[in-house]
C-alpha cells in the first residue's frame, strides 16, 4: 500500500504540493510525527525479535508471524545463497526446501499446510531462486528500460525506480500489481508523442543578430519539438545528433528570387514553418501555420539608398510576413 501511494505521489506530486501549501503547517507536522511514531514502533518490534531470536523461536514456536516470513527468512535464505550462488535453488523452490535442516538451523519448521516466503522482496527472491545469473539478467533488462525511458525525454525513469522499490520492500516477483503498474508505465512511454513538427529557416544561423537569436532559441526547441532545419549542413552540424529528423540543404541567398521559388518546394509538410526574419515564402507552402520573427523595420525606415524596386520588395516582404503569421 505504501509503495502504491508513493507511485501515485510521483505522478501527482506537484498538485499535491500545491494543496499541502494551503494546509496549516502545524497539521502537517503533527501528521508527520504520528506517522514517524508508527514506523518507529513497528521497527522496534522487528529489532527486538531479531536480537532475541533464539529465545523467541523457542517460546513462540507456533507463532506463524515469527517462524515464517522475514525474521525466519533472514536466517534461512543466506545459507541457500551461499550454497547455490550461481543458479540458485530453482524458481519457486523456497517454500519446498526451507524445512531442510541444513537451512533451518534453530528456526522451527513451517506448520503443515502453510506456504512460507522469506518476505524480502522480488530482488532477493531472484537471487535465491535464480542465483546471480537470474538477478543480473533482470537488472540488465531494467537498466535497458531505464535508458529507453530517459532517452524518451518524458521524465518517466523515476517511475521505473518505484517499480524496483516494490521488490526491495517485500513484494514478491510473481505478485501481479507491480507488473500491472509496469504495463501502464510502458504504455505511457510507448505512446506516440504528439509533438508538433516545426521547420526552421536556419540559413542565418551564423549572422550576428539573427544568428545569435537562433542559437539561443534552438536549444529550447530541440527537446520539445520535431525539428527540420533549412540551411547549410556544415553550419548546422552541431545540432545533428540532437535532431530527431534531418537537415535540408538550402543555400539560396536571403531576399533572392531563388529563395521564393524553392522555399515552397523544399519545405516539407509540417505543423509550423518558422522564419526568424521577414523573408517568408510569398507562395503557398505545406505548413499548417507560419510563425515569423520581425526584429525591426530597418528596411523600411533606412532605405534611402535602395532602388525603387528594392523598396517595393522590402515593403512586400513585411506585409506578407505580417499577413501570413499566425495571430
């Protein structure tokens, strides 16, 4: 129950924290103190039984809470591991051979009709039943899952640690509910990310102003979106390992007629096309939406040296950028 609550807390801790902040700090402290007292009392009872185990076993030889479970298992399963360290005693064999005198020592036999388990959880169970080989294989699989979850970039790896903690704190490997929770975790991890595909015109990545702007914004986009860059591959090579899609080579000069001809042809189907400058395509493209960054209006305000044609083209680009950008 404690571990299930922990799993729930991991999923909803932000919301729970916000609610706890609304409570009086005195109530929270009293609740924490009561829980600590209960845990300390339970721990003290276990420690007393372990310290005086031989006496307790003689006096309470019929007490199944003592002669079976964790306290008895603490003195039984280490002998099994020492004798069968590589391949273990065989899956599910603990309750069958735990009454063997060479393992029991001073621990009484389990009562007839009772099936014992050492109670130290699935990891110890794998070590006892399957030896070092079985435990290593299990942990290797968990580690592989951990890496996949971490690479998934959805911060799910902490939930896998909680899954392992189930087996550390007494849950047997064949219990159903941890695996149900694991199935839910894998389902969430494998659910297709509904990421927006963004195409970025990155030809100006090495320019002073707009280039600096791009270099500072791009790192925040990479983890969250499915990106495609338009530009020179050698200028964008530092982002290659981080991109989940590709870099489309595009070297047409800024403000050129060539860029207006080829942009609609090379921009792939996407959710958003982002231009960090006013030179957005004049013709229709396969983007659902367009985003444009207009840093200034220098081409309109300081164009005395422009020809009439250049002035008209600059005005057209500004109007087109404003018109096509999503509001």
